[in-house]
C-alpha cells in the first residue's frame, strides 16, 4: 500500500516582528514512521509545531496536516492528532480519574487500558489532583492521555520534561510499539538526543532561518563523519565549504572536523587550506555527537 503524506510544509515564511524565523522552509513527513525534529534552542521547533497545529498562521507559504490546511483543521482531523506540547496539561484542577473520563469522551478510539497501564505506575489514587503532582508525574498523566487517544499522528514537543530515566525508557518502548502499528506517524523533538538514536527513522535538522536537512537516521550516521587532528591549539580553523561542514577547537587544542566526505578527501581539503593533516583520524560518534557536530556547539 502506497503511503501518503502526514505533514507537508511548502515555502513557509514566518516572523515575530522584525525577527525572521522561517524563510522558504519546505519538507514533508510521510505517513508511517518516527521523525526526529532536531535543532538548537531558538531555531523555531516549537514555533513550527504551533503553526502545524493552527495555533499560529504563517505569514506566507503553506502547512498541511493529514491533508488539511493547518490553520483550518476540522474537528475530525484534530481528533486524529495527539499533541504533547512542552509536557503540560491545561486541566490541572482535575483528578486522574476525572481527566480520563473527560478526554475519553472526545476520542472514539480511546484506549482506556493504555492510559491506566501508564498512569497506574504512579501508585496514586484516581482522586489525586493533577495540580498536586510533581512535574514528572504530570508528564506521565499527559503521556497516558495522549497515547490512549490512539492518534494517527502523534506530535511530541519535548516529552521528557521531568521524567525519570526508567519511565522515559518505558515510554520509549510504548512509542516504538505504537509507531510500528499500521501507518502511525510520530514527529518528536527532545533535548535528550540519545533517545532519538533508538527511536527515529528519519532526522530533520532545523537551523536558524529555516535551513532544513532531512534524511534517514541510518544514512546520516553512515555518511556524516568526525575527524580529529592534534594541533596543540596552533593554526587557524579550516573554513566550511563543500567538503568541510563544520570545524571546532577542542579543549586540548585539537581540531575537530565534521564532513560528509571520506578521510582522503578531508585530508586533501585541509592541505589545500594550508593545514597539515598528518595524524588525522576518524572518531566514532553517537547521534548526540553528530547532532552537535552538524549544528555546532554554540
């Protein structure tokens, strides 16, 4: 069965006053799979989610979600979308049981078993008020409510807020199982980049101004490389170009070079820029290492 498009963004332009957030941003998210939206603070990840959900209307360009314009989503499509927005829940005056009964009335595919499987781990009575919980406990209730909706599209804007390592791992297991069912689609941002390595199929790197790079995780990790050159802090940094993507000075004075090129090509480029490449070695990377190398430390 041919898969369709869950999210389509075309020539998106958005700004806050004189500050331009996106200028010509375009990408698509196909149905089925987990997509990691990665970028440093301030590049517009949360703004993008607000635009996709219709909380903001773009200045120019288009955003569509499940086939409808994001600023005019129908109630039926909204019921097909599960959203965790910065880990918060609006109805904090409710108890756990009241929240479950309230939300279940809106979603025809409600999975009560999923909600209680996640929330019972809090070991709190159903009468416990959400406002009296810790941040991590509130996040657990939020995640239970969203997963119980059984949405076709799940958007998670930093779901990790306040979660301890054990519950975060449990939720990741749930998320992987959920995403493998049929044509479920997940778009997720997280400050815990190492979670992405075992979760996502594709990565979407967002940089300031709306520069975007999208690829499969496996292709990115295979082709993006980190090289290290001992230099004792001497010499200038190589300039980024078609060969070198990024270069940074390490604390010990060594040079870190990141590139989508092989060892020999990087050696040649360094030499062409007046840097002797003797001692250049390739360093294994985690996704977190690669993320920092791609976007820059600062």
